[in-house]
């Protein structure tokens, strides 16, 4: 679930994704851990039924347009995908919040392939880091870092981000993603 969320929040689904996307959506809800996940799964099921009736290229174009309006622009974004927009007073990219996240990645030997191109506090990158730490479940240092990262980063901004995402989205797909993402992060915070 985390990898799927990170993928669809990093770039819009392409036409080639449609079969896999439809398969995944058909599996939802996958034992929702909370009401937010269940609500997100319901919205995504509604989306899948509607999307099934449209041509894949047309559907991919609708999702691309919604993705651009939400996360990239041009113009003001409905749901900027960077932690610093929600948590740093200056709301500046590559500021103190971004640098703190960068330090967390570096503690684990991680960096971006193209430093300086995408701020490290992008929601997709933070979800991928959470997955990286989760996959090292037997490492007590990873478990402690995971708890710290959730508390100090993801949980500190996920709700306002998901609210903007849900209310700014023009498609049931991204409205459902907002609820599913919120539910996923809340569920992850309950894992010791």
C-alpha cells in the first residue's frame, strides 16, 4: 500500500498503468485499518467503476490534469506535496524542514539521485523512507527512527495535506487517495 501511494503521489498514472491500477483497486479494501482507509477504498471503488466506462487514454488525461492542478501547477497548487509548506513558517522549499528530512535520510546512507532537483520532504519520498525503515524491522535503530520520523514528520503534516488533497481534487481517484493516505499513515503510527 505504501509503495502504491508513493508512486501515484510522485507522478500521474499513465495509460500503461490502467490494467494494474484497475487490478489493485479491485482488491480494495484490503482489510482497512481505520475508517479513513475504508472511506478511501470506497471512493476508489467508485472511481474504478466510472473509469472502466471511459477510454484508458481519456482517463489517463483526466488524472494527469488533476495531478498537475494538485501538485505541480502551472499556477497555485491545490495540495503542495512538500512538508515544508505545512510546517515551516517561511513555507519555502529547501528550507529547515527539508534539511531536517535530508539529515534523516543521510543517517541511513540515503540520498536522491539528483540532489537539489526535488525537495527531500516530498510526500512520496517520505513514504518511501518509511517503507525503507519498515523493511528493516529487526533493526532496533530502524524501528526507533521509524517512530521518530512518523512523529516528527509525517504525522505533523499529513492531515492538512490530505484535507487539501481531498478538497482540491477533481477526480474520485485523488479524493480516494487522500483518505487512503491519511488512513495509511495513521495505521502505520500504531505499529510498534
